[in-house]
C-alpha cells in the first residue's frame, strides 16, 4: 500500500540511502539534492510502500512565480523520484495516483498542480500520463536537461 507523508526528521537517514539510476540524476537530482532544498515555499514529502520509504517529492506552492505556464494560484510538483531498487514494479504510477487524494486533502486551496517532464524521459512521461495527468500540448524550454512536456492535474 502506498502512503504519502510530509518529511519527518526520522525519515532522513533512510531517505539518504535512496538512489536513482545514473541516467535519471539529470532529471530529478539525488536524495541529497532533495534534502538541500531549504526554500519555505517548497514542501518536502516522502513516499512509502508497506511502511518502507521508497521515494520523495516536492510540492512548490510558489511554482507560478517562477513558471509562466503555471496559472496564478496553482502549485508545482518537483523532484518526484522512486528508489532505483523499487522501479519497474508499478510503484511510481501508484504513487502518482496516490497524489490526487493527498493533494485534495492537503492542498485543497490550490486549483491545479503542474509539472514538467523531460522529453528525453519517456518512462516518467508515461507514468504521469497513466496516472491521470493531462498534457498542455506546450513545452517548457528553460530546463537544464532540455525541452520538457508541461502537464497538469486539476485539484479542485
């Protein structure tokens, strides 16, 4: 069973052991990068499967301030990663699907969630699409690793 939670101090040692495949680092960074984000508008969360920490993600409540494609008042999903040892089992798609009720419960005041996914990362794109995200049909061209698809999901 997938469970999403806010990051707690007790999660940090296990989170530090989370890795992604080398070719994924350019898209999501590392767990160490994730923990280094000290921005107050970025909320850190963990993904657990059967009470075992398997991944993490950020909700950026100031996403619209940095990205023109994000409608005012909406939020962004960033640095969504699943431990390399847990990938290929459908847990990423299950975790993305678990985002929807989690967001409705914890971020109900925000109308929409946006994300970008690199065009060179078809596995992540397929995961988001299968889970229920919608494609805007536009691309974000400001990413360090190249063009990205812009996707969204309506919270309200």
